[in-house]
C-alpha cells in the first residue's frame, strides 16, 4: 500500500529487493517514521537485513545523490517493520532481466 509520500513531488514507486548495509558490522540502522532524521524511530535494522524498497523520495538539494535519498522500506523478517532509511544504508539488488519461456 503506498504511503502518504506518494503525493509528494519526487516520490517514485518501486518494489525492489535490497539489503541494509552499515558502516560497522553490528551498528544498528535506525528506521524512521517519516523521511527525516529528526523523526521518531519505528525500529532498527542491522547489516545484512533483507528489505523491500517500496518507494523512493528524491532529495531536492542540488548536491544530493542517491545516498541522500529517503527510501520507504519493509523488513523481510519479523517484525516486518516499515519505515524510512537513507540510500547510503541500502545495497539495491539488480533487477532480474531474465525472461522465462
């Protein structure tokens, strides 16, 4: 189900598998309620957690890149937390380009 952000300019719906990555192996990765670091945490992920990226909210800062973009994610294990992380904490999986005949 799309979040409230789909109505914001710069929101892009995607359904893509990814893995959470942290600078330090055991460092918790905060998952935020809204796409901003001053929001409450709804949970934490750790390095290697499988997630689905539901949507991406582009940054409007000129110097920004994908590492600064906020991504609406869902953990693929219990408690299946949904929330927002910045792109620097995600390793996106390549889209499957194989066709099955």
